[in-house]
């Protein structure tokens, strides 16, 4: 990355009506991620490389960079992006999830805007529909 100005991280936070273990399974297993986001070869192993199958956009190489069950999982996505899912247990049946999509610079402002809208739908509609079903 060059010295271009950075855009703000995309952050989405939601309260899910599910125990933290259920939410953790949805964000830390290949089957869970595929059910609400996209097909993948994810394995919850630190430094493990995997692929996100982004349909018409092709396959994206990724690598697990942080694993703290059941609180946090992070991975590098393609060359520039970094994705983190943070979980916080509110009580035995409610979990707060925060998604942080970082690695943005000004040359990607249009993609940032599109992805921000995409995450809005994915995190606030698709993920809860899967977890709370």
C-alpha cells in the first residue's frame, strides 16, 4: 500500500438473539460462513490459508490471522483487506457481533461504498435470518 489517504473501516454491530456458541459456529466454520455469506474453504486454524468463492468476482485468497474462540476471528482477505468478527456475550441468549472490514484507501472509495451497503444487508439481514431461524 502506498501513502494514499485511508478511508474509515466499515463497522457493523448487531445484537443477535442467540447464545455466543451458536454465533461463533456461524462465523468460524466453513458451513456457517457459506450459509449466510459465501462459499469458502475456511478452517478455524491460525495462519491457515483458505479461499472465499466470490461468484462472478472470482476466488479470493485469505489467511486466518487471529483466533480467540468464542470472542474473535480475523483474516486477511486478498492483498489489502482485513476482516474481523468480534463477539460479546450479553446474556445466555443474546450476543453482540461487530464486523470490522479494514484496509481501505481513497482509491477504493466506490468499492468501499458498495461494500458498506453489502455488509449492511449481510450482517443485519442474512446473518440474523440464518442464526435466529
